[in-house]
C-alpha cells in the first residue's frame, strides 16, 4: 500500500466517519446527558461492532448479507426496533433522573452496549465495508494485511469522529441546562432516532 492510496483513502474514510447517523447522534445525546468522557468511552462499543464487520468483510462473509434476503431484512428489522426503543427511552426520560445518573457516574457499560447494538443492527454498514474498503486494496499484494491496516485506520478515524460529536454534545449541554431544555433536546433526539429507524426499514440491498 503506497502513500497515494492512503492520500485518497483517509479523506474519503473520514467523510464516512463524520456522516450524520444513529451512532453519531447517540454520541451527541450521551455527551449531553453524561459528559464528554462517558460518551467517548461508550463509543468503544461502536468500534467493536465495526471491527467485527471489517473482519467479516475481509473474510468474505459479507456475501451472506448480499445474497440472503432473509438475513438482511432480519438484521434490519431488529436494528430499527432497537432504535425505536432508544427513541422511546429518550422521549420519556426525566431530566432530573438524568442528573442523578450523571452524578452517580452510571451507565458506561450500558451506553457502550447501546452503541454496539445500534452499529450492529445496521446491515448497510457491513455492506459499506464490503464496497468501500476493497477499492483501496491491491489484489496483487497481501490482501489480509491491507484490510487490517485500512480497518485500523478506519477505527482510528471513527474514534476521532466520536470525540468530535461528543464535544458538540458537551457544548449543547450548556444550551440545554434547564430541565425544560433537556426535555426538548431529548425529544428532538428521539425524533431523529425514530427517523433513522424509519429510513433503515426502507433500506434495500444494493
């Protein structure tokens, strides 16, 4: 893998990392409710899901999603249902309860698990890895090594994107400091998550 390939890969990859989506929205919401550090640590769940997807793409197992309509739609429906569940939790959350949870430093494992399931519940993500990463792989060289390098770079850039979105959420927390403001923000996030779930339900295999 040469420098010219990396020069093309890095900006294109970071554009994917920064694209608005359910996970990035979750990072904003988590930072707003629990703080920057908690949101960044919770992002490890997303990275784990993406690492598994990259490994599947590298092994060629993503073909299962491309050829099996049943598997694709099963994952899609489960993922959308989970997004609707998170939207309901945000919609009905009590601002005072969030303050108490933040003071107790609760929920890092729970939030990481949420990040994992939101990422894993999107079958289009693994198809993106299947379509995107191979464009930068030289078939005449060691494919496994190249996938490992590109995958590691993708995860590093994803971690940076998590931090950026969490930082945005941290500043938004100052705008929504009052309970009424927090309730409005939570319900806006709930609406956006519901919209993402609806879009996921309408997604079709390429």
